[in-house]
């Protein structure tokens, strides 16, 4: 007898439809497009049919392992994309000839024990649009599910992250820092037994405990000019290789030019009013963050989970700052929700889909893959 697999779907999963050439953000450019080994072997086996496809594949050696990618610059567009924005592989051979990455995106599938999770990536604008249509907090839809409970500790940790983020009446930036500190605490206590770990997680179910942590954050003295200057410099460094990407140029070039010329002292006084306006869109951003947690914070290696969550924080910070720059450039000092959606897509691609490049950037600049908590206070809580 075949065992029934419980299926757990992110809300609106079944509503997703690719709009292909009508999409402003082609998923065929702006990042490295990987090819799974099975697809590469299939193309190689059927060389007479697909030889010209192999001509556009590059191979990277990682020790004894080979990785396959479409042969293009990270910032470039796939050579198989035609002038109408359609895939030549699909047109000529059918969708079954695509690599797993291209076939699945923006769908994400994770399997644990007897459960299959189906989710969506915020690197797709149609996904962000679906999330923005949700009233209230994003949920998961259960199919054939007898119980959501799992003995896997990594899923219990992830559940705690989601519970913290979905707590009411706390600033989103505070909740992000609390989540990250929790992951750091767990990673530093390698001798945590299961019972001790569960006790640690249980603390974060208490609103009183969360409020105590936030009260501590409020005692931290931060110079807003220094914080704005640091996030501005970090922002410029991160987007350096992406502002010329055709699909991102319209979003990044003007604010990049503005941030290079403006005096930080003239930006800082606008920050308080801006933050009050930006908080009106926290539900959309929170739902996107929960989606990212469900997608990427799934490792049984707590350090990997901390790095994944660090990327989520950085995406949030850069979205918040990019929209701030647009706000400062706007004569009416207003926020356009469409800008928020666009920058969620952009930084999901720049950070979330190029995680290794970001890790190497921090390793070179800060000496570690994981940023110090004091530095995150500095660029987050001002």
C-alpha cells in the first residue's frame, strides 16, 4: 500500500499563472540559471536533437562535483529567450525539455518525512501580486493532512520564527532582530539537548518575553546619521552589479544616482515620517517574509538557517531603503505600493537568488558569513 503524502500549500498557490512575455520581470535574466544533472544528462544523451542547447551550457567544477548553468553573465539574459520574451527550448521541444529550475520557478517544493510543502518565490511579480491580495495574515492550506506536528527540530524552529513574525502590535524590524538573535543563541549552544532547545523555543511564545527584548533594544543608542550612511553605503555596494541589468535598471539607476549625490544629513530628518508611512504596508511585507521563511529556513544545520534568515533581513532592509529613496525624491512625499512590490521582487532576486555571492561579499568585507548582531542593530533599528 502506498503511503499517503500530506500536502501543505501556501495560500493562493493554486492561483498562480505565469504571464510569460507579458511579465515586466523576466525570470530568464539577472541571475545564474542552474541546470539539474538529470536534465543535462538528458540533453547530452539526445545530443543529435539538442546539440545546440549544450553549446550554451557552462560547467563549473566544485571539487569532484560538476555544476551546470546556462552560459551567460549573471546580469545577462538567457540566450534561449527570443525577442518576444518566449523560451526557444519550450517552443521547439516542449516544456518537458526544460531544466528543473526553469520548469518549477517560481514554485518551490520541500519534502519532509511524509509531508510535501508547496510554496512560491517572491522573486516573481505575479507571486507578490497574489500575496498582496490576501486580507490579513498568510496561511497554509492543508490537503490530506492528519497533523502538522513534526518531530523534526528544524521545523519546530521554523514554526517559532513564523509565530514571532506574525505577532501583533510589535514593529516588524524588532521581530526580525528577535528571530535572528534566537537563531544565534541556538547556534552558539551546540550542546543544546532536545528538551533544552524546546524550552528555549517556548520562551518566544510569550508576548511578555518578546516585549522584554524589545525594551532592551529601545535602550540602544543609535546615531541616525551614522545608520543611514551605513545602510546607504551597503545598499550601493550590493546593487553595484545589478543596476545595469536591463530588467532592474529602471528600479535601481535613479535611486542609485540620487543616493550617491545626496548629503546624508538631509536624508535623516525625513526618516521618522517615512517610517510611519512605510508601516502601513507591513502586512504585505510580513506575508512575503513568512513565505520566505517557509521556503528557505528549512535546514537541519542551524548556521545555514541563520544565514538564510540573515538574507531575509537584508532583503527587508534594502526594500525599506530603496522605497525611502523614492520617497525622498518624490515632491509629494508619498509611498506607492507598486514600488514596494517591485523592490520586493528585485531584492528577492539580488539577495535571495544570489545568496552565495552575498555571503562572499560579507566574508570579504566583514570576515564572517554571519553578521554580528550589533551591526544588525545599527542598520535595522534606527
